[in-house]
């Protein structure tokens, strides 16, 4: 179990256990797709369950499968560098978007 060094001062004293979500994408999400239809896509979804004491008691994460062409597009390179997820990891271990969404939603419920 992991515990942060100090609890953030902004948390209310009645803080209850919660789920914190984290998404990794192939770039910044734009309001409109690029002229050729390219837009950032989710490649990983993750979450942790925190107790009222901010202790991580459960972790969940999975890669979300995307098209090889999109993953290797030059516009995805900066995001790959930042989150250190390479296209081959996503291709080898990713789940189709619908399956990933359904599994993650089932875990949340």
C-alpha cells in the first residue's frame, strides 16, 4: 500500500474513500479534429481507491487498443515520451475500446 507524505490541505475533514481516475492519451485533446480527422485517443485508463487516510488500497489499469497507424503517427510521439508508454505495449496488451470501457465500468460499480 502506498501513502503520500502529507495530506493535501484542501481536503475536507469529512473526506470519504474515493476513486481517483487517470487517463493517458496520444496527445492533447483538441476541440476539433485535425483537418485529416486525427485526434488524440485514450491509450490507458487507470484508477486507485483511496481511503479517508489517503492510503491506496486498490489499483486498476489497462491499455486501450488503438490503430497502429494512429499510435505511430508523429503527432503521438510527444505524448509517448511524456507517459513512457510505447505503441507496442498498447498493441500487445490493449483491449478494444468498448471492452475496456465495459470492464472499467463494471469495476467501478
